[in-house]
């Protein structure tokens, strides 16, 4: 696990003490993918009526390992099924999961942590359902849904 320098963006009484991650390649159901395993510790409490989720972002100044060398999208993806639920000590863990396609190596990712109110969750659901291409949504749309990013970690990957 790599302990990353966490970049704090907001501190509404909740902050990450640390975040550790492991990134690599694997196979899931026979298909190759880039995986992320991540854990951390919060201080403070998530306010009542708010939920904490991860959001992915790929840096458009970096390129993947495909022959076309596709750049990162600069768009956000919501970890819809990966809500962060810290224990009584603020610790949390998310097991290995796919974060990108098999030849995404070379891209640099950011893994943001965002609070959203339960009342604003339907807005994110609508964005998710409208993302038929699977390339995520822009930052303005995420902000309109009331997501407050606490901070992020930067996850570089090596080109294949």
C-alpha cells in the first residue's frame, strides 16, 4: 500500500488523516482491468444526512497505453456502489475494484472524496443514468448536485 500525500480541499468538520492505496492490473470475470484498493482514516464525524463517496477523475494531460494514446477525460466518475462507511475509529477500507479499462496504464488518476446530502442523491443518480458513454460528468454538474469534495489523492500509473 502506498500512503499518498492527501490534498485537502474543504474541511467541514471532517478530514482525512491518511489514505493508503494499491493500484495494479488484474482480471475480473476474464476481462483485464486496472484495479484500486484503498483505505484511510477520518477524523470528525460525517454530518447527519450526508454521505461520503469516492469520485474518480483521469488527468487529460496524461495518456493511456493504447496505440491511439488516449488522454484522460478530465471528467468525474461516481463510486455509486462504494459509499465510505467509517468505523467508530474513523477507519475505512474498500477492497480491490476496477477503476479503468485494461490499457489505461499511463494515465494519472485522482481519487476524490465527496460529501453529498441524502436529498441531493437523486441529482447524482440522474447524472449517472444519463452517462450512456461511460465517460463521466463535468465538474459543474457534480457541483450542481451539491457534492463537496473534501480532498483527493493522486494515483499515477506506468505506461505498459
